[in-house]
C-alpha cells in the first residue's frame, strides 16, 4: 500500500515581500504518486521573492518579487503566457524578432526593398517639385505592396544613371544579426529559470547576440558608403569584426558573464558602437553630395541615442533602484533597455533603406 505523508505550512507575512506564502513539504515512499500538496496547497511552481532565489540568479536586488527558479522546461515555456518579472523582457524582443522576420521576408519577396518608414517620411517632407496628391499616391502604393506579399508584378525601378544591381547581402546580414540578437535574448529571459547550467549558457548567448547585432549593423552602411573605395570597406569591416570577436571571447568567460562585471560588459558594447564614429565622419565627406545625407544621418543619430539611452538604464538600474519593488512586473530598467534596442534597430533599418535607394540610383563609374 502506498504511503504518503503530507504537511502544509503557511509562512507568516514577511517584511520583505509583504505577502503570505504557502510552503509544502511532502514525504512519499512511492515516487510515482502525485504530490498531494500540489492539489491542495496551490500552484506547484510559485513565483519567489529575491531572497528565496539561488545565488546564481540574484542579479538585481531592486526587483523584489515574481521570480521563477528551477522550473522544468515545459513550465518555463508556458510561462510565456504568465505574468512574472521576465514577461515583458521576453515579449519586447520576441515581438521585435517577429517584426524583423516579417521585414526580411517582405524584402526577400520583393525586387525592391520595402520602405514603409521612408514612405511616411516622404509624405511629410516632400520637395517642392512633388505635390500632395503624388505623395498620397506613393504612400498608398507602398503600403499596398508591403502587405501584398503575393504580388507577382515586378516593381519597376527608375534609375537616374544606368541600370545597376547593387548587392543586397550586407543588408540581409544586418537583418540576420538583428533577428539572432532579438531571438537569443527572448529565449534567454524565457528559459534562464530552468537550471544553473542553462542559465549561464543562455546569458552568454544573449551577450553574444548583442555583439553580433553590433557587428552586422556596420556591414550595410560601410559597404554602401564605401562602395567605390573597397579598401576602406576592408579596413573598417575587418576592424569592427576583430573588436567583435574579442568581445565575444570575453563574454564567453564564466567570470565576466556574472553580474559583478555588468558595467564592464556595457563598456565593451559601447566601445564597439563608438568605433563607428570614425567611419561615420569619413562617410560624411565621401557622401557630402548625397541628397539623402541629412535624413540618413538623422536616422543614425536616432539609433545611437536609443542604444546609448538603453545602456544608461541597463547600467544604472533606474527606475527600480529609486523605488525597490514598485517596478517588479513592469517598467524596470531591463525592459526599457529592450524597448530602446528595438527602436534603435528600426532606426538603423530606415537609414539603411535610404542608403540602398541612393546606391540604386547613383553607382560608381567602375563597380568593384
């Protein structure tokens, strides 16, 4: 006869959490029997407070509640649809991944790069030679083409010089790097509660994803700006790739991936981004006559501000450090950081489209 001894103890209200919690203790001679306390004492995998976490999960002492720890893989997966302090971290980058996946598929299925953001910009900042009705017509056409992915009629591209086919691979390298970063981040925040080994592995992959996104962001801009000067392409792309590989090697270190080196990691990411100042200044001189120079620069400045502001929140842990416990579910620094990363990536996407359309119209006398 199977014997199960079950004891449920209600813990008194703690000063830290302010909530009563139920702890279940079960002794059983038969491991095949279900835990009776699971049925009578509430949820089997409750959300924990910061003080109940294993040491390897204690990263942000200003977020006090709603943690998951040592959850089975299946339970972690379905926590995608449950409120906890990682829910918005998962969804912000998961939605970003799906958005970039859609943009990638749309661009692959069209002979011309889809530029919905540019169409909106064109409708508000058109030159004097274009009237309002023409802009509305362009906007309607562009919007229709974006959502009609099964459209089979080739889109005619009118070039101001000769018919020139500019390579698209740097553009798709950027899109691929962005998707890898956003997806790896989502998976990290979703499954980091499973076990210590998986937690450490996923966090390293998250950092690697950030580095990959930074590296691939340089590819389209440097390739298209210096299309007529291939030696500068090689110099700048080799430089950022070397910095990225060094950063990846650093991120894979178990010690440097801990919360103790949070600021150091942020400095590495920022240094990679700041590397772009040199080719950016160079690009301004190379493309001084580019009619799309100002709007491209505006998008790139928007990208830089988004990334730097997000990094500021990531490092300072504002606003949760001001009011510990107030932003446990929504509004804490990592969620803000995630949202700004997606905004920055979209700004860079818009800038890349501007550069692509310019290069489609104005190539080199001798294409390398």
